C-alpha cells in the first residue's frame, strides 16, 4: 500500500492560541505528508484567535469551524472528526509541544495496513520529558487505564492519536473536556483494537505558557476510566 496515495486529516482543536496558531499551521503545512486535510476547530476563543484565523490562517487550511460556545477539547475534537474526509485522522494540539514533522512515524503504520490506531508516546524507549507532577499524573492515569483496557500503553494522555477515519467516526464521543483521552482509549479497546505505540518527541510548555490538565481534570479522568471500563 502506497501511503503517498492516502489523505491525512489533521484535526486541530484551538482555544485562545492567538500567539501560536499561525506558527503551528505553518509547521503542519511543512510536514512530510503530501496529501493532507487541515481542519481547525476554534472552541469559542476569547482572545484574538479568531482574527488570526480569519485573516492569516484561513487561506492555508481546508476548513475552519467555529463553536458558538466553549465546549472543551473533547467537544472540539468531536466536531473535527465529523468533518474529516481523509483516510487517516490525527489530532494536533494548537500549541507547539508536538512536532508535525513526525506525522509519518505515527500514521504510516495505519497507511500501510499494520494498525488501525496509533498513539505517539512521549515516554516509550526514551528519556522522560516534562514536569515531574505532570509525568507522575500521566503515569498513574495510564496505568489505571491499562488495568481495564488490557492495553500496554506508556502514554494514554498523548496528543498524537491517529485513527483510521472509519474507526474514529464510529465512536460516540461523550466527554467534552480532557476526559476524551481515557474515553477514546476505553472505547477503542472495547472494539478489540490493539493500540500501537511509537516514540515521539515532546517540547513541554510551562503551566504559565499553556493549558495543562488540572487536579479536577485528573479526577474526571479517573471517573471516566471507571465509567467506560469493559
């Protein structure tokens, strides 16, 4: 199977990223995947993001969808997945923590028919990056998730999740915020799909620079793992 003939849909949930969104989109455009559909979902940003999207980003991407109310990352992804038309769909956060140049590493196993779902792990076979509290929280949530999903993941909370389009569009996503991560992992696992992991790079922002998962989101994740367990 020639991956060059396939189309990658890149779904970018965006909230208050006026300082990053244009640079991120340019990086996505420079990524090695030739055929790509770029979908930006603005989750009712309160800063100048919409102005940047309309004046600078719109000519560069396939679609921009504006939410009238802020719903959260899960809600934005649900909208983006529904709009996707490519063969494979990958999630790209609007910050600059993940490198679009690594798309081939994540999506080629799907293009080549070797996997249906691939997660890019920040911690697989490499030195751990990020702030200690965030790493510990991720480890705890991933370990708890693995207990019920029977997966062997090292990074359940990673942004880089790639799916065959028909797989992700068949999942009814209920979580609106960061609960999306354990929810989608649980529901993919219920479909008897083995999630393949590949190592990726990671350039963490500080809590002041970016939106991090907070204590309440962590509690919600624990609840979500339990709620959607097999």
